[in-house]
């Protein structure tokens, strides 16, 4: 048992070193809908992200009902490969489960893109970590009916954000966007799911990770599709 657990932990640590991505080992998937851009991108001093020009699109299909969305490339200096952030959407008769919500500035576009392939209600949001390209549209999607889940450390930081770089206090959070479904990392059971959803014929595991990119990271595993979604 100890050997098996050690191997599993080593596997997850290796996975956690990979940049944000998702993949599948099934022969028919993933299907690339939009090929990656060429990059690298450069931006002049003082450049401001033109949020109105960013399009949110389906870029890959990991299974028949598990799609990856992200924004136009080359427009956002913070994330030139995916302006506005990324979302993974599991959809079907049980509703939509979203992994992350992207920046608030593209929330309406993200919802419109989801509506291009499903009319199912937004039921669940999972935040992989606290950065705004992953949580910025939380309140927007909560107001669509979603329940938001995250590791407990993420919620704690959202409720008590650190001061800004200039020393000024950060604005109070929109409470609608604060996660309500909370789980913890268990050091006695590393790499084990803290929460499991059964939706749309899929089994979805939320696996808290510490230490990681932030103090409240989560890896999301889709067992049937054989897909793992990794935060930054």
C-alpha cells in the first residue's frame, strides 16, 4: 500500500509541473478545433488589454461532452496564449460543470460560447486556484445558478485578500462569487480526491494539491474521458 501511494504521489507531482492544460489518451480524442497560435507575442509599453476584441471559443473537444474554451491569442499580455483565461465545460442532461470562470471582462462571451453547444443550466463551478483569470467571473456564473467549489485555502484568501502592490487594501470580494462548497487537502492521503461528482455519465474528482502554484490549488480528473485538468 505504501509503495502504491508513493507511486501515485510521484505521478501527481510530475503532473503538477506541467503548465495549465488538459489531455486524453483515448484514440478518438482530443479533437483540436482551433490550432494553437505561433507566438511568442510582444506588447509595447503601456499596452492595455482590449477586452472588447477578445473572442471566447471552443479550442478542443476532449470527449463528446467535455470541451475546452479559451480566449483569442496575442491580446492579453498576462496570458498571451489564452486571453481572458481558460474553461473546461462538462455538459449534458445533469447540467454544466465548469472548471474555472475566466476574467470577469469576458464572462458574457464565455456564457454565449457555452450556449452555442448546450442549453443545460450552469450547475457547478470548480476553481482550480484564486487568480482572476480562473475566478474573475465567479459571481457572474453564481448568478446563473452555479454552486462554486474550491479548496478551503482559496476561499479564505478570497475573503481576506492581501493588500495591493501599492500597499492599499484590496477591495472587498463580491460575496456571490465566493465558493460555498469547501474541501481540504489531507496530507495523510495525498493525491486522493476530496470531492467526487457524478454528472452526465462522467465521474469528476476534485484533487487538492499542496504545496502548489498557490495555497489553494485543485486538479480536476474526468475518469471516463481519461482527462486531467491542471491549474497553472
